[in-house]
C-alpha cells in the first residue's frame, strides 16, 4: 500500500469521512422518514463493527484525517462506544466527532470526553416541546436538552443542527439564535433537503440560505460575518456580545460543493462520494468476498477519481434510482 492521498478528479483533497453506523432512529422526524419508520436493515445487511473499523483504518492510511459518526441515530446501535473507542485510537486520525439526536446520548458524554471527542452535532429543530413532538413524533425533548447540558458541562463543542421547514418551525429561528447569547454553541440552520424516505415529490425549497439570513438580520441587524474555515459547509456569523455563533448551511442550494472534502459510507457499506449520488461501490460486499486492502484501495481511488463536480451533477447522473426518495437515515446524516 502506497499511502496515496485521496485527491479527486477536480483537484479536491478528501480528508473527511462520514460513517453511518445504523439506519435505525428512535425519532420519526417527518422530513427524514415516514411516521411508521422505514424497512430497517437486518443485522447481516449492516456493516459489522470489524468491517467499519477496517474501512476507517484503511481510509486514514490513505489520508482521511477526520471521521464523523452518524446514523440513523448512532446510540441505538448496541455497544457503539466500543467502536468509537477503537476508531479514536487509529494512528493518524486527527479528529473524531459525531452527530446525534441526543435522546440516548447524555449517559455517554463523560466517556466521549475521555476518548477525545471534541465536537458533537446535536439535532434540535425547535426549543418548543410541543413543536418538538409534532416534528419528531416522539416526546423526548427533555432528554435532548439533558444531553445539551451534559455536553456543555464536559466542555465538548456543540453545534446545534436545525432544519428550517416552511410552516413547521420558522418561528424557532429567532429563539435558536438567541441561545447563542448565553451559551457557547454554534446554531446552524440547514436548508431542507428532499431525503424524506417516503417517495413523495419534493416541491421545492421555501426557505433558502438567503431567506434564513434575511430573517435573522431583520431582528439582529448588527450580526457580523465571520471568516469561514477551510471546507466549511456553513456561512458563519456572530452577533456582537453573544458567546456563540450562527451558521447557515445551503444543503439544497449546494453552494459549498466546490471545496467539498468529504465522502460517506452508508450503514450498508456503500461509498458515496456525494450526498446526492446513487453510490455504486459497496465496501462491505468487497470485504465479505475476500478483497484485501490493496484491492480496496484501488477501487476507492477509482471512485474518488470519478467524482461529480457538485451535487447538481451528481443528482443529474443518478442511474439506479432517478429522483431522490431515500431517507437521510439510510444514507447517513
């Protein structure tokens, strides 16, 4: 193995892996999946922890420096902390983070801190308990807020992810922004995407990143633009006097594709070089048919060297399933 860095066919360095460990979730957010859930993958259809660790180890040797664990909801998978601990010990990995809905996370926060997790993305679309129930179809608001408190207590950086949905939670934009006054959190507003998992036609974006910013500016005209870190998916801002920051992620508008440094592995082991593509390379299948690391490296490099320029091109060239009907839970949030 020659340890080649992952450079795509557009000259972009790939150093960030998002690994989805399960498709299952204990919430039923309507923008992600139907009320009755999805046809969950069987245990044999999921990558094993050994396969995940092998994939991560190989990709770190190839140049991946940051790994984010996602789902579904990572903490619904049994013994997830064992996998997180093993990944955190990979030589060459600079950062391990995760995305969670916070329902089951609070008891694990001290251990997350111990193994070196410095940043957690917490999904929270509203600060109103009743609207939380309407959006998620579950009464778990108190548990999520307990996780937020635990993360801050243990000094773990918190990014709150709020999907902005027309007619559902736009009244929460300003209360979420106000959180940054007293708390050292980054509140990031995300454009709604068409990954609802139930096959209904996405009718278009009502609240894009421009409209979200205009809404915030109408009440906080003093808000200031911050420099965006390299590879940032968010436009970052801060209100003078506030401890935290505000971000806006143009997930549907896809304005950040030109600097994209990330790839994904789904719970089934499928590599996605773009959120909007239809995959094609199954790491799990290759490992289970005896592929060695050199063979895996070859196909990984080939996939990265045939990457779509942006999310729009990836969506246009989908072959297996024209249109987008997956859930984010099956792709990896």
